[in-house]
């Protein structure tokens, strides 16, 4: 839609009494979708999706979408994984994540292709795919952005795709060598995936550092950490960790410093968690310079769009690798799921998440159930 | 252990660095002759002189472990040999930052060796090589640029413009000052590399999320010490490179001008 | 009148507003901007065509700066005011004046000692609606005041407590030590101030109950205060930042001859007297008020007092009275008994010295 038209519509919209606005907006969206459907000759599909209606309010609502465009496929979701950090930040309006409501969450989903556009090659109807798709029963996506799920990988496992890529790019930057001592600060989903992926590189020791013991049970499962330290019990335990490599997976400004404190002299610290906000009063000399630390930023947007280089693989390459690791049983992720929720339960799920998630790690919506 | 007689030291190196603990402040490097039991000069690895660290610029005769001595090529005079030490440290610094041909190299005021560090960036092919400085009297290096940070706002704008469209940026802060560190972190693009090499006396507020995490930046926290290369594992290769460089007359001239 | 050259300290959302309004007042010139978050300070300095200062010390050292406007977390008010006063700079500080009365006393003493003026941002007083209410009461619309009721309820989302609305996110608002308290000291303090202003009364004895029941914070998110007023009347405050979906904000002031109600719709007045040319015995609504920048008014009045050497309109006295009420309210629950509200110190300088001894 051109800017001038949006401007006019917005001006008109603000003139309408607030009580009438939602109904009129819905009517407008529905009618434009129908016009678009006729013009593009694309069928209207009925689906359901999770919406954040306001701070700490999630609800499952019916919605309509157009069938796939020429380069797209229509995916019927089987399983979608909650990205706890990002989704909680938006739901609660935390710093750096203020979005308007309603907001449609989700970006890590696996499902089946039930319709495809005419230009799509390499993906057929009935194929199982995974990728950056919202928490929705049905969604269209560009075929080129999706990954085909290998046989032997379940929909639940495949729904870890986006989170897997996020953690893989961080672990790659950490360049862990066999025999190194590794610490993972933060034991939410990102932290626990980092445990598992770091384990693949044969560290001499793998230590989890977390605010509490809430997530210890899962962290020490096979493929997880050797030792679990709780900051609640001993704030000073960080100084004894002396890891060669520290993965920061909490995502708070203070956790950046905690991670640095866990590193040995000359150690590397990978900032994998999204610490929205400022780290204040960082004592650069005592925490970092005197101990010659290397601090490495690792966010999914740092990945090159194409042409990989050492320690910098593309999104597509990391995604393919993730599924391969699961397929070959090198990596187990299914046991990180602590709550297999029905989409209808989303209000309760996000209520728990808003409060901090209790001892949950992986939460999925199972759409097929 | 080798018995050494010190011939030349660089007292100025050590005394300038007031940030070091007092007991280490007098520590400096020296060019010394190796003596045998009868106090006659002998050669170490075929060289009559070695480089070593000494506890005081006034040291004369001392015993040092052979592993802590580095033979000086016979083609070099004592002055060149001493000059090779900060040069090797500067080579090490840019190597850590992985500066490549054609990448932007940014360095700052705040060290007596800033000029030398900038020069090494030029020798590594940095383009442009930009010095951030408060004073406008500091002459830019030949092939280098100088950007005034007297007006932070203007400096930020100009630096952003200069860096735009460049494939890579490596920067070293030698000042340790929060506002300069902030400027550098703000300006580096995706995949930028930064060394915090100036000893920070103050605490710093950093937006790690925006400027490190999301940019995929690498932050090396290591205060620059012109002599520390002698105590690093990698010293042999860096000193060898530096020795080869100071054999060239023009390079010696440039280095001694920049280090004075 | 020569404009006052003000250094802006803090570049958060409120600071941005304050600076813009100060500049627009026509009586101030922005002489510099400082914030620990250099990026936002630089951006703000550019927007205001003012120089950026990388440290508070450098801003205070500038001869171009005559006064500072502090919009920083509460716990910094004292130290930053004292530093500024010691450099001979006048101080405009955000509300509340400080976190404790001891801090406020030191601030007042230091400003007195250095001969600089101090004002606290209780500028809502300059809202035409508030001025009108004061006028009505002075004209006798309610007679002798017998009761005051303040109701203030809203919802502060989780992001608020981690500073999500700010351009320099920080969780200081959730900290008792840094913020001094919760909804009462942070928000309701404004209402207490203008009710004092409208009525000319003060609280003399208070008792409160407060708690944190629904926020990720140490400070209170719900509070109820009962107070005796200086004329013997009774006041009550019911406030919380955890009421979802149905905000409420209203003040009622009533007396022997009538009632005034202030809320989002404006001002309503019932009087048994023919006030303001209206018929007695009927409720009148005042809903249209001119747009006035209350912050600009505050700055304008302060500049006049600096230039003329008179006591500021909203001085440390007003700042003190407000904080004294709030402090007593908090302490009363902690001690489990009603407490007297501390009067303004006769001579803070003297008191301070006595304390040192």
C-alpha cells in the first residue's frame, strides 16, 4: 500500500469513535483480503494462530490468509517451539522489545506442505518442512527459506530449527577445541541447547552457571553439563569457574559481566543471549583488560547472507546442519521439551512464561493434536 | 642462566606507564652482552647481543634464564634492536585484530606509541588509517588521516561517513576513555573488531546488545604495553619480523621519529 | 531578561521533554547535554543544537553553564545537586527532591552555602486546571476544607520496571535504594504537591499500608494513606500501579460550602455560594482549558527568581514538604504507627552542623 494511502486511512481511522474501531478494522482487513484474493486468484484459507492482545495476554484466534503465491508453500503446522527469551520480552514489553499489540509471535515451526505455488521446485505437497513460521495452524512461507525435514527427525525435534540455528552460530564463533573448559551462563532453552552443542566438541569440562537450581534436572541429563552452579547459593562461584570459553545465554545486561567473570585469563566470552539494555559501570580494567578477555558478539543477524567463511556459516547451512545432527543422533533435543501444550492452552502457557517460565525449558504447541 | 652485562636500556618506556603497579614500573627492556664464567663476551645462538627484560633501567650485570633472552641479529645496532620491541608489539596488536589489506584501521590518541601503531596499520595495508585525536596539532602520518574528536558529534558523523561501504573495520582504543570507547563501539559496523588497549581508569557504560551482540563484533580487552611482547609466547616470530623490518633504513627512521 | 544557560543532565524521555520545553520557554538556552549513555546524549545535543559533554565534571567545568537540570534516577539527586552547587551552578531537579529527608537537608544546605537557587519539578501546579481549582478555593467555593481524597490507579507493565520505555533502559525504578519507593514517591508525589498548592494545606500526621503484590520490584505497587491535615481535615490516598484495564485518577476536595473534583475530563465544582458568576447549589463543569506548557512555566519562573535573586516559586521548601509527607507515610507502616510529618528545617546549615557533631 502506498504511504499516502496509509496516511489517509490513518487520518480517517483516528476520526472514528474508539468503540467502533476494532469492528471496522476487522471489516476492512477482511474485505481487502477478499479483493486481493480475487485479483491474485489465491484462495482464502482459514486458520488459527496465537496472538498477544496486550501485555501478558495471549489468546488463540481464528484468522484468514491467502493461499501460497508463486514462490510460496502453504504449511500446515504440526509443532511450533516457543522462543522463550524473545517472546517473553515482547509479551511483557521488556527493553528493546516494545511492539504494538496485537502481536503475532513465533518463529520456529515444523509442519507439512499442503499447497505449493507454481514456481516452487524441490518441495512437494506432503513434504515435511521446518523454518521461520509463526505459532499458527496454517501459514504461507517462501519455499526457499524452509528446510526439508529428514526422515527420522520428528516434527517436535524439527521445530527447534530456528533456536538451533541461533545457538549453532554462537557455538561456531566460540571455536571450542577438544580439551577446553567451557561454561554456559544461563540455563533457559538457549543455554541448554548451548550445553548440548558445546558437548559435541568434547570439552574437558562443561559447567552450567544459572541464577537458581530450577533447571538443573534437565541440564545434567545425558549430553548436558558436568557441573551445575547456582548463583543464588553462591554469588562468588563465578570467580572459580575459570573457563577457556564462556557462552552467555541469559540475555540481561548484568549477565554479560557475570559471563566475563567466569572466564579465565585470556578466555573467550561469546555473547549469545540478547541482553536488551545497557551494561552500566562495567569495570573494564578489572573484569576484562587485566585478564585479556576476548568478547565475541553472536546474534543471528550476524550470519552472512551468502558465502560462508570460517566461523561464519549462512543461515541455510546452519539449519541443514542442525537437522543432520538430530538425524544422526549426535544431538538430542526432544528431552528438552518440558511442556507439550495445546494451542488452546496458550493463555496459560504465556501466563507462566511472563512470570519467568518456572522450571520450564522447551515449550511446544502441538497443532496436530 | 646467562650472565649479562647491560649495554642499553629504554628507561623512558617504563617510567611513562604510571598505570602499572609500582614494583613493575621500572621494568624495561635492555640490550645486553652475554658473558662467560670469566666475564668475557660470548655469543648466544651465534649472536653477541640479546634482548631481555630488566627490573630497572639502571641494571648493569645480571643473571637471566636463557629462555628469557632473545638473540639480536649482528647486523643491528643496540638502538635498532630496542626499537624492534615496540614495533613487534604493534605488529602483534594488528595481527590480533586481523587487519587486512584495504580495511579501515582506526586508532586513537592516548599512548606515546599511537603513531607507531598507526604506521604499522599502514604497513599492513589499512586504508584509510584514521587517528582519533583531540588536538589538531598532531600531524597525520604519511598516508594516514587524522580526525578531530574535539566535537564528538561531528567526529561520529565523519567517521561513519568514512567507514560506510567499507568491507571491514578494525579499531584500537589507546585512551581508555569512556567517550572514545563509546564512539568506537557506536561506529563499528557488523563484524567490526575492536581492541580496548588503553588502560581504563573509569567504569564504562556499554550497550553490548546493540553494539557487540547484534553486530557480531569482537572485543579484545588487552591493554597495550610496548614491551610485553618479550613476555609473550609468540615473541620469537614477532621479534624476527620486527628485526627484519628495522634492518631497513627508512623504517628505522620512521619508527624512531614516531617513538620519540 | 537574559536567558539562563542550562546544562541538561540525563537524556531519558523526561529529560528530552524538559529540555525541549525549557528551550521553548524563551528564557533558557541549552548550554550542554550529558548522559552516561553517550549515544542518546549526543543525539539529544544534536537535536537541541547544544554541545555534548562526555562527563558531568566537564559539563560543570564549563563557564557556559549557569544551571543544571537534573533528570536522573532519584538516588543521584543529592550527589549531583551538591556537585553542581559547589561549582556555583543553580539546580533544577526532577521530583521527588531526593530519596530521604537527610539527603534533602544536605542539598538545601549546600545550595544555601554556595548561594545558588534550587527548584524541584512540581510543575503540574502551572496547569490551568490546577490554577483554576486554587482560585475557586481561594474564592471560598468549598468553604473550610474538611476532606481530601486522592485516587490514582493504573497499570505498569513489566517493561516499566526494567526501563523499557526509556532510551537508556535501567531497572532503578524497581529498587528501593535507588528510587526511594514506588508509585507514591514516583507518581502520586505530583498529586500531593498540587493538592497542597490548591488547598494551601499540608499533611501533619499520616499512617499508611503498602505492599508489592503484582510487580517485579522491591518498591510498593499498592498503597493506602490516611492523613490529618494542618487545618484538622482528613485526607486519604488510594493508589496502585497494578489495576489492569480500568485506570482511575481523581481528586476530590470538599468543605463546608462545596466540593471540587479534578479528573481526566477537567474540573467540576459544586458550591453553596455564587462563585465565579455561577448559580449556587449546582455542579458546574470546566472542561476547556488553554494549552500551557507547565514545564516551560516552571523554567520561566525559576529563571526570573535567579535573575531577580528571589526565592523560587517551587523551592526546596515545597520539595521538602512533599518528601516529608511521603517519607512519613512509608515509615509509618514500617513502624506500625501514625507519624508526624517533619517540618521544614529552620536552618538546614545549622542542623547539618549539629548532626555532624
